[in-house]
C-alpha cells in the first residue's frame, strides 16, 4: 500500500509535467480538448488509487500509521521522506481526490474563462500541481515536507485566481498570496524551533515524545508561531480577510477547492502537529484559540446576514465565503477544547464543510454563469428569483446544500458542530470551563444566525413568482455534466449525516493516540 500512496503523488506530478511537453498537437483548440481530457483521466486515476488505498486500509487499527514510507532525504539536517496515513488523514485524502476529480470533469465542459487567459494546458498543469500539494499535505510525516507541501499549493491557486478569475481578481490573488506566505513563514519558524530543540523533524517521533525535552516557554513560543501560521489558512478570525475577496474572484473550481480542501490544510495541521508535538504550549494557548473561534462563528454569521438583506448588493459567493469563516470557527472551537469529543467533531466538520460548501460553490458558480452575476439582489429580482419554478432541480440542490450547511439533523453539517459544542461544554483538564461554556453559548447563537441567513437566501433565490420578468430570458436547469459533478457531493452529505460512525470510527482511535502522546 505504500506504493499506492507514493503513486497518488507521482501521478498528478507526472501529468503536470506532461502539459509542458509538445504532445498535444499544433491545433490550439484540439490541444485544449486533449489537455482537459488528460486532466480528467489523471484525477480519475488518482481517485481510483485513493479508493484502493481506503479499501486496503486496516479499519481495525485506524490509529496506526499505515502505508508508510520512511527513508532518509536530507541527512545533514535530519529530514526524511516519510509518508503515511491513519484515520485522521485518510478521509481528507479521499475528499481531496474526489473534489479534484469532480472539478476536472466540470472544467472539461466549463473551462473558466477570463481576460487574456492562457491555454487550457496551463490551467491543467497548475490544477494537477495543486492536487500534488494538497494530497502531500495530508500524507507527509516530516515537518519540513509538510511545509513544502503547504507551500506548493500557493502558486497554482494564485494563478488560478489571477488568470482565470473575474472582477478584482489580481488584487484578490495578491492578498491571498501575501497572507498565506507570511503565515507560512511564521509557521516555519515554529517548525525550526521544534526541530532544533527536539533534534528531529519526524512528526511520529515528535508525537511519541509528546513535548518531552522542550521547556514550557519553548513550547508556548513554538505553539504560537505554528498556530498563527495555520490559523491564516484555516482561516481564523481576525486573519480571515483574504478569504472573501479570493472566493469572490476565483473561478468556480477554484472556489470549490479553496473551500473544500485548502482551508482544511490549516485545521489538519493544528491536529496533526500542534496537539501532540507541543501539548503544554497548546494548552496555554487553547483558551485564546477558543475565543477567536467563538468570535469568528458569530462574526461570520452576522456578515452573511448583512449580505443577505434586500438592497445590500451582497455577492452570493462572498456570502458563502463568510459562512466558511463561521463554519471553520466550529472546527477551531472543537480543536481548542483539547478533548477527544471536540477534536473528533472538528475533523468531522472538516469533511462535512468540504462536501457541503463544495456543492454550494458549484451551484452558485452555475447561477453566476447563467445570470452573468452572483449579486443576490439581481438573482432575487423584485419578487424573488423563483428558482423552484424556473430551474427546479437547481433550486432543490441549492436548498439542500443550504439546509445541510445550517446543520439540519440527518445531514453532514449537524454532527461536527454538535460534537464541537459538546467538547466546549466539558473541556480538557487545565482549561477554564466557564470560558468554554461562554464559547459554547456564542456558538449556539451562531447556529441560529446561520439558519437565519441561509433561509433568507433560499427564500429570495428559490421562491417567488415565476411569471414575473426574470433577469435572463431563459434559465437552463441542471445540465448533465453538472449533475455528474454535483450528485456525489449531495449523496455523501446525506450518507455522512445518516451514518456518522463512518468517519468517527476512523478518527476516534487516532485522536486518542495523538492526545495521549502516541
């Protein structure tokens, strides 16, 4: 199985390199079609390998690192080429492979277009390089490799926004790269401090040591640097301000991958690195992380409520971006509780948010393509958008994703947020219970505000009089390629909601091992 895991990284890297070779023919249009087909084939093969990896995974021991490769890479500084998966990383690898494949299928029929956009070969090369970085982030077990994988994704996503985006795409891309590079630099300082004091960058060895050999002050400084760097990517309030602009300007597939995978890289790093490697420092900083998480939940929901009001000229993609700030706040709150219940809830919410928000951005991106805008006032018109009457299948999918996002029981959005609040109700020893009870109450208020703005959006966009003049003469309903790209996300959202043990059974043993110093 270690060969399968290596192939997961090598295959998209080889596909990205192939786009640089003159193998697509002299005809530009034909070359673009072949490149887009290559994108679907490579990402499809990666998804098949991911299914093989998941099928061969020992589900009786999800806490044990499996499919491992561990060889010396840079002996001078002790860096090793160390890969592996456990019950924490496997669901994220599956989610990444699925979303990239669905985005590749979608792009084959609906390639993002922008001013002076280069050829489809460039798009495919960047897309596959992005997949390499995302998958590697969840598979590597060395801090230096983690940093490199973390950085690989930045350049492809920058160009996907700056060249294939819309609106103020270049300023949005610049802000994205500036924030994330600065955050990564701070994170690297924390990694170097840990490596210099512990004598290794190996994440398994550091987790087994559980902070021994590092003083409390060293752990606090390292934890602060690592936490700030990862919080930028999460994103945690108040380091979130790059996200709404990036989502508003990004093409549809860029928004799907940004929300569905890139945000998870930050929260995954908090669980994989912060909790087991510098536990004393994390305990000291956890109340502050919980406070920022609770504020982010309420702030994100209030921002969405303001954007959803009639006459506010709110962009629907921007609204969903702010909703991600709130939803990721629940993930951060669960992690800050330092309890198995809270951390498991955070990991579940990670996957649920990737599925639900990916579906939301797909649907809203399609609406923007049809209407030429994502402005909510334009979409709703004077009496309501009447999507149920004009495009009932799209209306049903938008409503489904909205009620899943607000945490309706029986759908994926419910369990992660519930468990995160449970973790906050009874935090780990050494944390202030009154403070975390306050955070839990704020999170509960956030769930009410989330329901309010999402129901307002559904009412304004989906309901109304279909006989009234529409912003476009004819609104096409769900197209076949859209159904193929979106249906798996809706089905998995329902499956995860009805069968939460599918994910929790994988993550629970691994989380207990990390929290206990395994």
